[in-house]
C-alpha cells in the first residue's frame, strides 16, 4: 500500500504509528516558547481542531467513511488546552471544529465553542445539519458561535442518497435545516449562517475515476433553480429578505465552475463550489500515481489541523494524518510551526516545489498531463486568483 510505504520511507507518521518519534529526542517534552520563525506568517487564517473523526453520514464524495487512521473523539481537557494555546500563542484567531467527522456528534461542543468565544476566538462549525435541532441551535447561539456552515451539498431527494444518511429521510433533513436556519436569522445574535452546495462541472474531466455517478449539480441552470428555491425557503417570512427580483438577478451570476457566495441577509449566505476529488492520494485506484515536483498549496502557511488524538497535520485535506510529525501533547503550536518538517515544507512551497512526500502525492496525479495541469492550476489559483479576489474584497 502506497500510504504505508510513504510512512515507512519518511518516518513521518506521528504518534499513531508507534515507536519513538523524532521530536521526543529533539525536544524531550512539551515546551511552549516564543516564536522564532519568519514563516508561516501569524496569525494563520484558521486552525482546524477535529473534535471527533466519527460521522453519522457516509458521503460518497468524502474520504471520512474510509479513513485509515484510528477514529475517536478529542478529550475535553486536551480540547481546552488546544483552544487556550491557539489564543495565547497568537497562532490564529479562528478555530474550526472539524478536520474530518461531524462536530455535532461531540457532546460538549457548545462548551468548547463557549470557551473559544471567551478567549476571543472566531468559532466556526461546519456540519452536515442532521442533528441541528432547536436545543442544539440554541446552545450554540448561547455559546457565542461566530459561524455555522451547513453542508447541504446535494440538491434533492434522489441525490441525497449519496450522503449515506442512515435512517434520515430527505424531507426530514430538509425541514430540519430550514427550521434551524430560519431560527438563527430570526434571533438577535451575531452568528452568521452559510448553506453550502457542491457542484460537479465537466464531470468527465474533473472526476474521471471516482464519482461518475454522483448526482451533484452539473449545469448553471440547475444551480440557479436550486439557489432560488433555497433562498425562498430559507427567507420565508423574513422582513430583511431582499426582493425576489434582486435574488433572481444575483442567482443568475452563479456558475458551477467557480466558487459562489450569495448574501441573502446580513447573516445568511448561500455558497456553491465545485466538488474536489478528495480521494486519498496514496490510493491509486488501480493506476500508478505520479508525485508532483512543482505546485503550491496554502496548507501550513494559512492553516493547520490538530486531529482528535492531538496529532498535528499540515492541512485540512490530509485526511489520514500522513503529514503528522508531532502531537500537541508533546510540542507546542509555536514549536510545531518551527519544527524541521514544517519549515522544510514551507520553504519548498516558497520555491513552488512540494517537498513532503504526501504533498507531492496530493498535488500529483495518475497522468503526467494531469500532474502538469495541477501544478500550473495550483500556482495560478493560490498565488494569483485568490490574491486578486482578496485584494478586490479588501
Ligand atoms: C469533511 S466535512 C466535515 C464536517 C461535516 N461533517 C460536514 O459535512 O459539514 C467538511 C466539509 O468538506 C466537504 N467535503 C467533503 N468531501 C468533499 C469533496 N470531495 N470536495 C469538496 N468538499 C468536500 C463537506 O461537504 C463539508 O462541507
Ligand atoms: S462530508 Fe461531512 S457528513 Fe459527509 S461523510 Fe464527510 S464528514 Fe461525514
């Protein structure tokens, strides 16, 4: 298995592989220090804190159902320590309560949000929405949650099947999401809600190996119908709703090829973005997988993840923790960012050369043409398009 080979050859598998990781010898215990490094620039845009890796859905487009690392939920004391340190170290001002898994399955989620809020952090939950009942909504609002993202993703009853929501019918799911969103925007709270859909443009080109049968919105006209339908459902009876004509005009600008954001209310946004081939790159789906020598990624320079067991990971897309080289329990956030593997990966990306074997696989592909397109695409996207967009938004 390529993944295990990767672990064996690099030794970069963190605590979960057993044995003595490099940092134990190097550091000899956990020490929180002052910052010594120039990169990454702080604060990071966000830190993903995976409260649980368990999920009540098994979405076909998501790697969660076939994770190869052990599953579990974060110890609440550890979670408190992680939040405290994110705040005191200045590593980030924003915490997102997932990497994998469904955060609403974590029984003490509202307490964690309250702790983050109390520390002055922006707190964000991305959820599949299945458990969003009135009690949970009210607890999260009372805890001061900054942003709730509901991953609606599939447009209708037929496509909902690919989410693997055992025992939950689409009408019940839809009704629950609509009720929760209406409840939040009707209240006098600062919480912003985002309702997110996935699109599948050029399916033959973008999802050649997996996901051929995924029923996700493919055409602009279907996306427009979907967004308009949800806008009217979510805004029914809301006196801050824009006029239907204004919504229609904004919806017409949305397209399946790019990321779309439609602000419907001061605290309600509809989002749609293309589904990614979030396969695990170490699985080759029966084809050879070529590592990338060129490319760019915003992992580590914009965000990192702390997995449920304390393992660090370079980015939110490293589902199996293959980039894990240390754990929070042994190495402070600042020391982790200063550590050799992280600094080496950052310096590699500065030269547009992914250096970590996992990053090379993640940016790689089954064919030299795809690898080249991903290299150029990643550089253009992260280095040019995103900067231009941020500049325009500023
Ligand atoms: C891994 S989930 C974890 C949080 C929660 N369970 C949820 O579904 O919102 C985080 C986000 O990743 C998205 N996601 C999963 N697989 C994806 C893929 N292949 N491409 C793009 N986004 C994906 C989900 O839809 C969700 O919005
Ligand atoms: S997208 Fe979210 S809900 Fe679906 S399987 Fe992945 S973690 Fe679970």
